[in-house]
C-alpha cells in the first residue's frame, strides 16, 4: 500500500502503557501500542525486552533491589518511546500519542527530529521525499502526550566502570581492546546479538556480560507482508536507550559506543538521508543533551568518534586473535558467516586490504572479493560513482578510494597486470581524482578526557590520513 493511502487510513499510534517484572533470571519489560484507524478500528501490539546478567554461560541475579526498579521508571518509559518507531512506520499516521507519560516541549522536539532524520533512509527508499507538498520535520509527525506530568530524573547510585556494547564487528573489538586496562570495572553488553559478539567477548577475556533480547510483536512481519510500510529504523538510537537502562541496572557510569567519524557522511550525497544517522555525532550530541534530564549520572559517548574507518581497520589488523570470529555482514549474521556479496562484506574487505595479507583476507572471507567482477555495481556505490552510497554501515567515499589505491600500491597492482584483481583493475581504469576528507562531516566528539589519550595514540601508532595527503 502507498504511504498516502495508509496515512489517510490511520490517524495515530498510541503508546498506551509499559510494565516491568524483576525475576531471579532477569528483568522483563513489556510495552503496549495501538494503531488506530479513522473508521475506529485498531491493531494492538505488545513489544517486549528481557535483560539478563550472564556469568559462566548462565543467568545470575541482577544487582537490583525491587524498590530501585521503581526509581528507574523514567528509563523504562523512554525505551518504550524509542521502540514506538517500529510500529509507527507501518502506516506513518500523522499523530503519535503518548498515554503513559508526558513530554516537555524540548523533549518532544528531540523525538520529532529523531523520527524525521532517523527515518531518512525509510523516507528516501519509499519515495516519500518526492511527494507534494513536501514532508518536513514539522509536518511529518505531531507528538501529543496526556500523562499527568513528566517522570522525575533517575539518580545515580555508586556508578563506576563502562558498559561496552558489542556487535561482533571490528569496531567494537577495537573498543574492547582500548578499554582493556579497566577490564575489571567494564561490562560488555549485547542486544539481540549474533554469535560473533559472544565470541569476541570471550576472546577479550570477559566471562560476565549483560544481554538484552528484543521481541517484536509478530504482527509486524505479517503486516509488512500484507503491504504495510517497511524500512530501516534508527537502530542505534534504540540501542542507546536500552543500553542506558543496562548501565543503570549494573551501576555503570559510562556507555562506550564504537561509532566512528566516517558515520557522519550521508548515504545520499548532498542530502540529510543517512543510513547511519543514529551513529552520527549529531545524534550523539542530541542524545547526550536529552539524557541529562533523565539520568545525568550516566555518560553516553562513542569511544571511536575521533577515528576514521581506515584507522580502525588498521588498528583491528593488529588484533589477530579476533580475525577468525568477527563478523560485520548483516545478511550472514544468523548463520555466522560472511555472505561475500553485500556492500558490508566488500567494504570491510577493502578497508582491511592495505593491512592484511591477501591470503589472510581470503581465509577470513572465504574467497577474494576483489576478484569478483559481479561486485562492480556495489563498488561503484562505495566509490561515489552512483546516486547513493550503499544503505549500510560503511565508511566514506574517500576512504574506499584511498584503501584501494593503497592496496594497489602495496601489491604492485596495475592496469593489465597478471595478478591485478578484477575490481582493482576497474578502479584503476576509472582514474578517479584523489578523494579528500570532507570536513563538513567530521567535526567534534563527546569523548571524556580520561579516554582521549589512548584514542589519540592510535593516530600516532597507526596511519592517520590528513587532507594534505589528498591534495
């Protein structure tokens, strides 16, 4: 069904209520939503999340008293608000009604911006950006709340150490290693994670970690199959709120994400459409400001924000213990493999190619992806030769060009060379101008000073590209 048809049919999504139940094996949260049609009909949804503290492969009790759980109510409410986006996007009704809480105007503005920018890819892929009148942050969604008053902020109690979200890719591995000196106070965190995340945690030496399992209402997939709208949601924004409660449950002061500087570049050049919007420094700053009114004792930041993907790739190359277990491929994560055909696989292969031996890369990915000429359309997107970059978590256009040029130099690849892989040959024939970092997408970070030194040392120990090298 078309966006305009669904938007006329449904008038609002209501965030009705939330519940929490503390059990010996973990914490269960449930969130209740209702999508209401203009004719009075409605569809009810139940979304749930289960937190478990794991040790030695078994769930152990959370360090949480029942009375403290009541004090964390604002965090639970916020998670439910973040998860509404999964159900709202089915029909994009003009109103989001919050029946179980109240938002101050500045808080509503935060969500208004997240719903628009965080669904930028969704807007682009579904052709909503071409509609007349144009969709804007102001007319995209009206947020109304009918709770009695805003929930009070959550106080911090004996907070120390860092919660480290781990997804199983190279970025969170680098964060695990950078934070190794504080390992005794750290706690890895996984959210509905693939096997690779657990493997990386084990290699990092942690026997104890926190996990959260999200369970979407099964009606969501059924409605998608019936023609209701589908598309990318700001997953990292949802992660931010779920990780925040995780930090509070386990008394952690910091939440150290692994989002890099490269995430700031849009997926559609010259626009605001960015697959990685909720990984950008813009969202990080917005969330930091918003979260100060919820639980000021916890600090959310990206440890790797000062770094480019190319730097992270070189740093990761120096941690061989993880090379056989890390995975970044979304298509293959359920079976714990690299599919070898998607933009994410090709990007990671390219970004590591200047720093790992060819045989090692083939061992990791199962074959030489640079030798597969059928991947040229994917490479064109990565090189900035198509209308869009891939809608995946990939690095910047200039980094892909730089990594391929560096790999070609390292291995002596040339046009017509007997050993030159097909994609490198096509890249060299394209004779692209030297790519430069775009300073518009690179400014700033929220890094606490106590962590800055070790991140900046990667600039000294590993390659740090500068604009002058691309002049």
